[in-house]
């Protein structure tokens, strides 16, 4: 059975600066213990999760606008590193982050010595308000016993109302007082506290993640050495029975139906969370190797991990895919925080394979006080942080370049992270005027939680290939909605999109969710492209040649083009190959001017035909090279509505490369 003696520095670390980390760890009691040799009991691994449904296809009537990818910021909300809360301290120093971690003693809220149902939430509200003032969200845990205290919170947090009702025991190793966790009085009081906690704070925008806590040292669901392993020592067991522990897990699951909750171990309370998809796990020894011979305490046995490792326990209980519905938090093991990412993507010495740890656990966030000393320009740390949790981008936007009245707008989102975004934050569309002011917004029904990671790493235990094997998982997710432009003045605008952090309703400093795109603005609005709002009496509509709604035949092919609209064009049209624009809006019908934007290094010709009408031959003078564009026009008769097609062809020679057309 695992010993915890090597690593119990959590209570001290919360109050220490990173420069004192090594001294604190050196002072901790503990001895080495050999890791289990190679195996555990037969695994009940789930295996590779079924791929989610791909979602709808893009509307073929909408022109495509390609967006350029760029690195997302390091302090995107609800992911990455969490620093420890220190009252009055600047929370935005050190490596960029958007999470602040704190513990709270139960007695700081349950103060009334005669009434266990009386709660004073001041200590929590003060911390949450201070954290929000820095634009951050909190991750937190309540505890009852905390060796030495945190500096800001007490060592003994047994509520005074327990006196005379709950027996206490002494943990002589840590010099703490441990209440009887099997006491019916205690269990009722804890369940009532959890219900009140949830009633007040579930869905609070100031809180990102809650660790269940309450049980054991630091609320970490162990009382080492006074634990369930009584066969090899003389210490009695101070842990609650699995049945009683399960009551606490169930109470949290019932009380928090919005805010993400996590429990320490997959096997906590006998695996009480096995059937609770909303409960995540919290690995507070993340990616460490210990013992002799050294074994990992996160990665499974199949990857050199110990039999008690976090992911081996997840495999044993068949919950290794819990990340699809619940968050994976924890802490980078304190001993390795200064060097955890020095050998990214791998590890060295007591740092295990860091990229494998992140990918297989599907880590969203980790406490990491040592990140205070990281260089914000460290590419290795940056790669790890961007991989953690979600990494959302928009690769395509779908809309009419010129529109009026009611028009449809769509986007296609991708996720290059290891986990989904876990909250249903509201996504809005908007229009910015020439001065950058948002003059109109529309709320969409789009759900970011549907955008699953594009690839997942397979456990060797799944038997689907040698390590590393990556499996296709999430699809690029298409969303669209209709918006009403009737109240918008005619003119040119920038179409924008934003996923609103609810913390913005509380704090003007709230950190914005920003997409991995070059057109992402610091104000949270992502630029999707230019849109002209026209009037019912006129206007024009533009259509990109490379749009997926168009039909290409023969050798015609989409290709990149630096000088082209949207960065792409269609080439090798002609000699029998054709390009057909579908879904062209003819307005009320009649003769329309069609402007063809093209590239060609030599004079070429092509036929342009609307629907089944007569094809007109058009000459295209050279533009100088294959990336410089020019335009020429042709008049065509179009039918009313958006069911028109325009086909460009050349039966006996090559046509120019086509960038876009505009119909006026």
C-alpha cells in the first residue's frame, strides 16, 4: 500500500513563496518506499470512447470565409495553472494564469457553537470577491484538519457545534485532531453544509472548480498513517467507511449541478463517483515519479507507473474517460514544480513523461505555485498550457458579404486541446463599426461544450496500437443561426463573435475567453470578416470560389493564395474542368452585374453562365502573377431568390484562377 510520507507538504506550501519550496520539502518527515513491481488487479478499462456525433454540415448557400490560426493566450479562463490565494497579494504576478486556489476551514463558516445549521460565508465571499477583482476564477476546497494550518486558515477546523456530539482522535504523526468521520451527527452536519454550500454558490461565476474536500488531512481524503492500511502498521483507521464517504460524494453531486466538482481519487469512498458523470478527479501528485525503482504516480502501470497511480486506478475502475463529462484538476507535485517542464514534451529523473500525463489524464488545470518563477516566453511551458483543457479556434466563418433583413451566419469551431470546455457560456455575434465599437449584438444558442478534442491519445491498455497512438475523436463543429439586420444602418462592418465569461457581470477585470485565431481581439470579440449591410433596394453579394458550397469538377482544385480574398482561390479550371457557384442570390431577379475577381500570369479566357442560360465568353487580362488579383465584369440574367448557379468553364484551354465573384 502506498505511503504518503514522502509528499505531505501541502499545508506548508500554501503559505510559502516558491523560493522557500526546497527548504520546506527538506524539512518534511518521510522515508522512501519501493513502488509496486509491475501489475495490479485485472483492469476494467472502458477502452476508447465512442466518437461523438459529427453535427450538421455547413449551409451550402453560405459563402466561406477562412480564418487564420494563431496561438491562444496563456491566461485563458478555466484552464492552465492556479496560484495559491494570499489575501491582499497581487494575483496576477508570475506566469500568466486565470485561476486562484484556496483552502477554507469548515469552522470558518460553521462558527455557531450551538447550531450546526448556521453558516457565516464571509471568509469565502471575501476571497471570491478579491479573486474576481483580478479577473480570475477560484478553485477551492474546504477541510477539517490541516497540519500546521495554512497561515491564513486554522489547523483545527472542527466546527464548535460538534463538541459533545462527535468524538475526536489524535493523529500523532501530524499532530492534528481528527473527528470521527463515521459519526452520524458529523455526517448529517456535513451533508447539510454541502447542501447550503451548493444552494448559495452553485453556478457562481466567481468559482471555476470545487474539490470535495472535508474528509481527512487537508481535505485530501486520506488520514495517513491512520488509514485503511492497518495490516503493516500499528495505526488505527481514521477514515470513514466507504458507505459513509459515499454519502459525502452524493451530497456534492446533488448540491452542485452546474459548477464542476472533483474528488481526489477514482477509488474514493469505494468508487462512489463511478456512476456519477459530473464528478471529475483531482490528481495532486501530478506527473511525479517516486520510490526505488522509481515509478510514476500519474501514468498507468503499462507506462511505468505504480500500481497505485492515478490513471491506473482510473483504468481499474473503468473511469479513464470521465474527462468527456467532468474536469480533471489537481496539482503539479510540489517537488518537481521548478523543473516540471524543462524536458517537455518528456521528462527526466523524478519528472515523468509530462505530455503523456497531460494527454492521458486530459488535464484541464493544476495548482502550480512554482509557476511564479516561470518565464512567460518559455515555449515548452506555453505548449503545455495551451494543450491543457480546451484550445478552441474558428477555422471558417459562413455568411453573406452583403446582407439585409434576416440573414444566416455560421462558424466552424475546432478544439486542439485535451479536454472540452465544460461550461455553457453564452456565445454572441455582433457588428463593429469602423471605429471598433460594437453597435449590434445577437445571442446564439451555440454550445461550446460540443466542441470536443480533435484527437485523443490511446492508453496502451486499450490495445489499439503502440504508444503513442492518437485516435480521431471530436469533429470540427458547425453552428449557425439567423440574425435580423433590419435595425442596422446600411454600411460596412466587421462581423464578430464572443463567448462571454459570466465573471464579466461581476468584475470588469474578468479575463476573456479568446480563440486561437489571428483576428482575436483582447476585448474578447473574434473578427470573422467584413460584412456590408445593404438595403432592400440594392446591395451586392460576394461568394468565395473556395467555398465548400461550390461544385468543382475535373482538375479544378482549391489552393492557397496570399493575395486573394480569404487567402484561397480555385485553380486548374478549364480544359473541361468547371467551377460552379451555388446558392447565388438574384434578389428580385433580372439582369445583374457579376464581377469576377481572378489571378493569371497570362491572358486567358473563360465562359460564364448563369443557371442553364447562354454562356458568355469573357477575356481575362494578365494580373502579373498567380497571387495578384484583378477584376472583370459580365452581365447575366438571374432568377429571383437564392437558387441561382454561376458556372465558369473553358472547354478547350485553361481559364484563370478564380478568387471570388460579386453579384450586384
